[in-house]
């Protein structure tokens, strides 16, 4: 095949993977690259992957910490150092969750008391830090 046709084919597969992944709430950047390098095979795979469930979306919104104390922003997935309380990228503010007796926590945003089973405050959707 001619190099121009290969490039057009790769860009077309990139675009298809990107838009399908976006509709299924998957990582668009990853699928963009997979579409470029693997072409129609990546398009077929992303077409058959199910849409993200509500549980997966909720897990993506939790604040996660590394062993060194760095934390990942739940809004933009930016890695932040342990000595800052605001995301460098999107300015999400990490507030300390107040743990209470009896397996409960207090939301720093609306001050509602929640059980530990609640990953998010039912009132304002503020994530519980894990």
C-alpha cells in the first residue's frame, strides 16, 4: 500500500476508536493510540466493550493515594504531591474527611454525617477519601 493510504487508514481508525470510546465513557486517549497502531482490530474491540457502569464511574471519582503519600485528583487524574491540598491542574480542593465513632464520616463540604459504606456524600456527592 502507498504511505498516504496507510496514513489515511490509520487516522480514520483513530477517529473511530476515539468517538466509540467517548460514547462508552472509556479512556479516549488510549483508544486513539490503539486505533492508530492496530487499525480495524482496535475499532472492533472498542465497539464490543460495554459502556462503563455507574459503579466504575463512581470508583473513578474517588481520591486515591500512593505509598509515598501523593494523591490522584478525582476530577483530572493529576498526580499531586502529599504536601498540597489543591490539585495543580484543575484546582480541586482535597479536604480532610472527619472520621467519627461507629463507622461514620463527616462530609467536609456540607457537614452531613455518612456511613462508611457511602463512597460519596448523598447530599452533595463529595467523595470519601480511600
